[in-house]
C-alpha cells in the first residue's frame, strides 16, 4: 500500500506528470517552437493601429525565397487566411494585386479584401501599399538578406484597422496571423527546394 499523506498536506504529482505539464506550458507560452522560422517578432499597439517588426530565417537560397514571396497568383494555395489572389495590373513601376480571405484567431474572425500596389526590387525588397480594402491603412516592407545557406527575412508592417477589424484586432491577433502566415510561406519555400519541378504549391489547410 502507498503511504497516506500527512494530515493537511497534498499528495505530490509524479515527476513524469510534472515534467509533461511543464513541457506543454513551455510550448504554449513560447513565442515560437524550435522549428518555427520566426526568430523575433515585436508587435506594438499605438493610437493609429499596430506596428510589427519580424525577423525570420528561411533555409533556402534567396532566389527561392523571392520566387515564393512574389508568386502572387498561387499564394492562396499555401497562405491559410488567403482564399483568392490575383494580379490585377502590371506596369514598369510594379504590379497591383487583389486578395480576399478570412483572418482567424480562436473564436474571432473577420473577412477582408485588399488591393495593394507592389513595388519590387528583385531579390532585395518587396514594398506593399494598400490602395483599396478593409483596412484604413496597410503598408509593409519585406527585405531579403543572404545568410549562409539560407535567407534572413526582415518584415515591417504598419496596420490601421477600421470597421469590424478595429473591434477584433489585438496585439495577440496580429502576432498570431503573422506567425501563421510566414510559417506556411517558409514551408512552401522549403518544399520547393525538395521538389524543384513542382512550383505550383500545395493547398493550404
């Protein structure tokens, strides 16, 4: 028989249960798992909206990273919250794309539409500015830098929501959306290295 605990004391949980609990707590509370491409993410909330700065690492050459980040016609296949995407116009200064989708975080969600001007400096930067859409203001800059056998991605986002998005968005929501999107984007980059003859992408779950 197991010894009974002293009066007024509580039985201690087995060490293996405590270890499992702590492991789960670390996974839930951490900003990213060991396999996540996110190296650092900082989201600030100000009077106008949100500003995010993200540093990521993709274990692929810059050319592959660039090809995925600018494959706008197929982006809905691997970015979870994008349902439709198309290039509306091309010109010497860049291109205009339209995307539609649903952003989700837990029980919260809202549909969105975004028409954006994309200015491309090949293999270096992608500058995006919303010209029509669900946000009052949306602008971002993606910078690609060679890093050993891979690529460091530096992302800056400025977001001013309106309507239902203003009521739903929070720092946690924005952080979750960025982490989820870029985890899938970098996953597509890695997939293309493994399967160079299949550049069409796989459908997002």
